[in-house]
């Protein structure tokens, strides 16, 4: 049977759970999108590529297991390394150059290939691992 026609408006059926679910889902997607966007911007700022002149100077290199074995090297602003003969015993070859990376310093060999990468641990403190597994600490020498 059909309902009789009436001129009064039908009472509106509200579905609050569906409306809340839609807004919660939309809000979650919006927050996730904003976090990705602003996270990339913040990450780009935090990984600033250091100028070679900022890192140039004398550095102490030690093995983590043997802190008394100290080697002093000099990173020049021209991105060459002086005094690195002592490092050749710990690394596969003697470093001749270096370059900055957003998250550390890399030492290079004669051919320009990366020998070891030192990741930044703090202000003036870097840590790297040689191909043979030795943990090497690079610390700015106080002058």
C-alpha cells in the first residue's frame, strides 16, 4: 500500500555516524598530506650541504676500539687531504681528497672514488666504518 500524499515535509533522517566518518577520514588524509609536505621542507632545511671552508682545518682520527691510536689530518678548503698516510693502514687506500655531503663527510682516493663516509654525530664529530669493519671517529681538533 502506498502512503497518502501529504503537504507536510517529511522528517529528515540524519546519519551522524556516516557524516563523522567522512569528516574523520578527510581530516586524516589532510593531516597526512600536510605532514608529508612540511616534513620534506623541514628535512631539506636540516640537511644543509656544508661549505668546504666550514669543515676545512685539522681533524683527529681515532679507532673507536683503540682511542689511543690518534692520527691527525688536515682537510683543506681546496678539498684535498694532508697527513693522511696514517689512515692508509685503517682504510683500503690513502685518502687524497674529500667532499661534503648533506649528512656527513666523504674521503676519496686517487681516482676520486669514495673510500669512507663519515656520518655527522654532533658538532665537529663524525663516525664512519671502513670496508674491513673498523669504526673510525673523526673529530675536529681544537686549535
